[in-house]
C-alpha cells in the first residue's frame, strides 16, 4: 500500500530552517505544499535496513536516491539525507528536475523541501494473551510489556502492570521488567467487587487512582458494555468500539470520529513465527498516547473476556 506524505517546499533562494524538527505550522507563509505518493518499499527500504543503527545514534544521517515523478509531470531525482530526531524520521531533500519546465528560472533550479514521514506505531503482540505479553514496535521505537505484577497495591492477585521497556525482549521468561517501575497498574476486582481500579504511576499523571468504571464509561446510558469512552492524559476524550469499524477487532476513535488506533487479530491464512500475529496500530500523531491506549484497551479486552 502506498504512503501518502505531505512535504513543504520552497522555491525561494533563502535556505529552509536548519532545524529539521521545525513544526509545519511554524514554516513561513511563502512556503507551499507538494504531495508525493511513493511505494512503501521504496520509501522506507533504506530506513528499515539501518533503523537500529540510526536510533542508537540520534542525529546520524545517510544518503539515498529515489526516482519519482512530481505533480509537475516532470521526472526528477530525489537526493535524500535522512536524520533521526527523537526516534522519528525527518529528512531534507534536494529535488533536481531532469528537464527544465518553463516556470523554472534555470536548468539548475533546485527545490529544497523539508518533510517527515508518517509511520504508524505497529506493535506485535507476542503471545496474544490478555494476562501477559510483550508488544514490540516493528521499527524498534517503543517496547511495552503487560504482565502480572508480583506485588499489588492492595494485595489483589488479579493485577496487571504496564511497563515501558528499553529494548525488545529476546525470550519469553525475560524478567527485566522487575528492574523498572510500572507506568500503569490495573487492579481488577472481579464480578462481585466491580470492575476494579486503574493506577497511573508515571508522569504526567503520577500517583493517580481512578475506578475503572469512571475511567472507561459507557458511551450510552443503556448501551453495550463494549463501547466505552475515556479521557486521555492530554485532556481529550476518545472511545473504544468492538468489531464495528473496517473489520478491526477493536477501534479507538477521537472526538472527530477519526481512528487513532486499532487492534487486529491474526488473519486465519497468515503463518506466524514466535508471535501471535495480533497487532496494535497507533497512528504516529497519537503516539504520545500509547500508555493511555494500551491501558484502556487492556481493560476493554478484560471486559469482553469476562463478559462484564
């Protein structure tokens, strides 16, 4: 499937901002937009080959050349220097037309543009089990572990903890999470004690405990239990729906009804090796909500599994 990426280009002789992380809304008005559509394999191929090296040494760069056709109907070579800034991919480009259209001032006219790919966080669910699994982003940007916690806040044995891990786990019996503090603890109460309590133990909501029924509320008073809304750490409201949208097992939607994340089960005809084949996709613009998304999804899956 092709990736549709938007870049800001400048035809003026003035150089673009030197900081590749400059937000698009801060770019001067004299800049205009160009939309380029490229195949995923061509666009991300070089990045995938060296992603681990680049992520381990932020600020490094490498060169690649991609032949594209612009919306000016002009063949061009895209000479690309790509950088890693804070675990995301940014790039500075030189687009040199192979022919000279009339609206170019010179055959050597150069369009310099800045861009940033939009790569969703795709977490592979190692085991597929609600009670314990590793979730590793396929581009090695984030690693989440959900596992039973050895010590619960209220001595409840039906407790899961969510950890942000520093690297991919190489074996199922890895106990590195015991060296870390959990970001979230989920204490489930069971059918007779209510749904339970969610404890946020890391910033921006350090040491906050909320009853799960208050944290994840039904979207309608008499609606089903598998459609619930929650308020994320940045203050906006999102909601989970079960098997309602585009074939996803679970879909998380914004207030504007845009999908920000979805959890998918392994297709029956797809073979897997060492993982369950289930994936959680979080769109990059909402990657700062990964902890909220994992915590709320785990509760939703618990509700579905126990028919609460």
